[in-house]
C-alpha cells in the first residue's frame, strides 16, 4: 500500500485543525497510537501502516464542520492525493457491519454520494487494518482510552439516541460487531487489548488505581 509520510499527514491534520478546530485531530492521534501498539502484537500487520491509517481515518473533517459526510470527504481527499487504497479507511472505519443505516449522525451528503458509500461498502472486502481502525476508533474517547462500552454510551448520549428510535436494531447490531472485533483481536494476541493501552480502567471509572 502506498503511504504518505508522517510529516505530510501531520501537516494535513494541522491544516485541518485551522479549518475545523476541534477534538478530532487529537482523537486521530490517539486512534493511531492504539493501532500501532496493537499491530505490533500481530505478525501479519505492519505497525507503521496501522499508525498512518489511524492518523487519516477522520481526515475528511478537513473539509469543515460536517457529520457523516466526513467519510466521503476523506476518501476523496486521499484519492486526490494519490492514495486511493489508503482512502478506504475513511469510509470503512465507520461501518463495522457495512450498514449505512446504523450510523447515529446525519447523512449530510448528496444521494449520489450516499449511494457511492453504500455500493463501496458492499464491494469492499474488509481486512485486519479496517477492523483494527474500527476497534481503535471505538475505544478512543477524546485524548484517552476507555472501555468500549463507555465510548458507545458516550456516542449515544452526544447524538441524542432517544430521538432516533428507528435506528435501534441497526445500531445494536453495529455495537455487537464492535464487540466481536474486540474479541477477534484479543484471540489473535492472546491478551486483552486493555492490557496494552495506558490507563483504560482509570479513564473509564474516573479514578486512580493504587
């Protein structure tokens, strides 16, 4: 896979923060570090590749303040830079179960763009990099790592899940898929992912363990 160097990616993130200030840049760095740490434990994965994919998974937010269209914006941004294979992560990171109806945000893109995303997912064969970034995205909250359940509840509260009741079944299936992916990687490394990442329990419970 053709990859940009870290300096270029960090420049993109810095430019993105100027255009669209917010926690997404720090979140991208946290996801990237988690992906790098976990990938080091798996012979079939390259930790540098995982790190770059984590850094760029939300790069579509460089286009401005949007919701779910950041997926297609990120894909188009990286594709225009000549990184079409890498660009997939901008779309796949949001859809562990490939169901566009499971997203909790708003589809603020055109019908044509939404159709492209849906078709892309149908034809995309996920690999362990896709699954790894999906997992790392789901355990990274702000600038810290937390239990996956806390992150899911945080998302539900921020997006006012109670106003989106028809979303219930697709969303629960999506959450179930996140847990399956977590188990998948833990079986690969024969360890809990929480043992690899710093302060997960403390961050989740809001206390310091002795």
